[in-house]
C-alpha cells in the first residue's frame, strides 16, 4: 500500500476536530493501547478531511508542518506518556541517567587521566565536571535525536501501512519529547552555574544555539532514518560512528589539549560540525567569551537550511516506507 499524500492548508475546523478526537480518545478506555488509538484517530481524521483536496498542488513543507502540528503533537503526547510508563520514578530517569554518566566520566578523566578544563568565565578557577556537563548536554541532544529518529520511524511502520499521514510526523513528535529532556538537563546545569557565580550576558546565546543544534541534529536524523528504513545495517553503522565521534568531539577535553604533533586530529576535532555547537555552548555558558552574533547566526541559519533540506529529501523518499517497514 502506498501512503497517500494529503493537502495541508490548515483551518480552525481541523484544529477543533483534532482536539475533539483527542478528548474522545482519552475517555474511551485506558491501558497501553490508548495512545495508539489517539494517534490512529487523529491521523484518520486528518487524512479523511484532506482526501478531497488531493487534486490541488502540494503546499510547501513549512505550510505542511504548520498544518500537521496537531498530528505531530499527538505523536509527542504518545511518546511522552509511554517513555517511562512502567517506571516507578518516571521522568526522573531522564536526569538520573545523564548525571550518573557525568559522575563516572568526571571521576575517571579528572582523577585517573588528570584531565583539566579551561578557566571559568568568572575567573574563579575551573570545574571539569561542569565543563563536561555542558558538553554532555550538547552531545546528548545530537546523539539522542539521531537514534530516536531511526527508532520512531521503524516503530511507526505498522501504522503507516494502515493510515495515510506524513512519515515525518512520528519522527518530529519524538524529537519534541527529547527536547523536553534536554531542557530538564539544561535546568540542572544552569542552577549549578548560578550557584558558583559563573553567569554572564553570553547566556543570551544559549536558546539560539540549542535551537540550531536541534535543527541540525534532526536534519541528520531524518536522513539516517529514511536510509535505515531501507537498509537495516545503517543503525549499527551509526552506533559505531557515534562511539568514535564522541571521543572526536571536545566534550571530554578542550581542543587546546590536543598535542601539536597531531595537527590533522586537531583540525578534524575543531572543524567537524558537531564541535561547532559544543564549543559554542562552552563559550556561552562556561568561559563566557562568546560565541558572538555572527557565529550564532551562522549556526542557526545552517541548522534551518539543513533541516528543511533534509525534510524535503525525507518527504520524497518515504512515500512507500510503510510497505518497507
């Protein structure tokens, strides 16, 4: 079965219908299947309402994103409710896991390998744990969005075979939930910075940098997810590449720690795209000396262009993805 494309000129009637569908679905039974019924109901409703407009020209991707925001939200709600559904502490795990990893890496690299962080922006020494935490937030945003993109598309295979809706809807829905976790991690980190008095006006760059990082990460995730849908080996290759790239990104160490005897390694670490975002966040939050308006603007524009380009490719290569998955 080939998933039918639908026109996406949104209207107030559609938004009301989506809200009504959600309200009805929430009251019609409880249990593990409820989120799936919500998504099926919303997707069916949108597909039926747009079926009479298939003869029109396909609108731009931006308009389609806006028109399908209710569907993306439905997938996000499903993911939000089910991610830690069987856990006793729920979303607390979203903080426990990264903080546990932070503690292990901080002890091993600062004590065993005697790694040193740059000076704090307030001039009061340095904090390797905080330097590491800042890099962790950036890296986890990138890596988790990649992995979630591949996983969410595959998990939506059966639904795509039954209902006509854009394949990028579940991918973007999962991304929204992941950004909630990023904000939780960022909140803990900000409190830490405030406690030690490392605060500056460069913090104003942080929201734009995180948005740019999320857009770039999602762009890569969209491209990898469509490739992974056709070639299952992609997810394993990505796992290997991410493991290597983690140590080739200035998360555990500053670029200045790379010896001059390895200029090729320093050049790669300094100029590979993920490093741009990690170093910029370090500059905005840790050293308080940048990254500057031009760099932030470039990263934001780069992220937007990359995301729209990847979404365009994804949209045109996943028309039959329901048959493949």
